C-alpha cells in the first residue's frame, strides 16, 4: 500500500458546536500521522477553489445549491464572522480511505454510527443541507489538489 496524504476540514457546523476535539479524537484512532494543522478564515476565493470540481455536478447542477455549499463552508449559516474552519493533513498507508471511513458517508443518516458524521452529523431541514461536521478528501488526486489549496508546502511536515 502506498503512503498517502489527505485533507480533513472541521466545517463551520463542527466549529460552532465545538466538535473539533471529539472529531480529532476519532481521526487519531486511525493511527495515521498528523503532519499539518491550521485554523483558517475561509474567503470566497478559497471556498470556490475547494469546491470547484463540484460546480454543476450531481445535486449542484442547481446553482442555488452550489451557492449554499459555498456559503456553508464560509460559515455564513453558523454565525461566525471569523469564518473559521480547522484544516488538518494526515499521512500514512491508505490514508485517504482510512480517514474517509473515520469521517463517514456524506449523508449523516447513511453514515456509520461509529463515524464522525454518523455520531455528530445532522440534516438541517430548514435550509436543506447536511451538517456533516467534517470534510475528507475523496481520493488521492483530490487530496493533493486540496492540500495545495489549504496549505503552503512549508506548513506541512515531511
Ligand atoms: O463531502 P463528501 O465527499 O462526502 O460529499 P460530496 O459529494 O463531495 O459533497 C460535498 C458536500 O456537499 C457534502 O459534504 C455536504 O456538505 C454537501 N452536500 C449536501 O449538503 N447535500 C447533498 N445532497 C450533497 C452534498
Ligand atoms: Mg467530496
């Protein structure tokens, strides 16, 4: 198995509900190596770069849903003028899949109860989005692309 790197974000719903610590506890249980951590104020540019590949795809063919996704990661629905997201990079064998498993399925109702999203996620019926607490890169290519967006090379340990 190859050594991989992967990105995790504790999203604004997770930050608002003070779930960063509990989420990291579960990430640490993978026994992967934590090589980068940073608190980030999410700009519109950063949000759009992060989600660029989802624009016009799947449910996001609906422009309103895509804009909601952008606003969500900018903390606009969670009352955070600082737009805080906690970004982490994990490294190790099969890191992408290992972290995805710890984070769980996209829809909190489908996510394993042992996962971050299964344990802490919820569906916001009022606004029609998932409050699924954390982002995890979907594959190695996505991971490297996303890490480069959120971190400068010197901010990550080798
Ligand atoms: O985050 P993940 O890779 O599991 O799912 P995605 O398909 O890449 O979608 C990105 C994000 O869009 C999800 O994590 C949710 O925050 C949001 N989403 C949503 O709110 N409602 C959906 N029906 C699909 C995605
Ligand atoms: Mg994804």
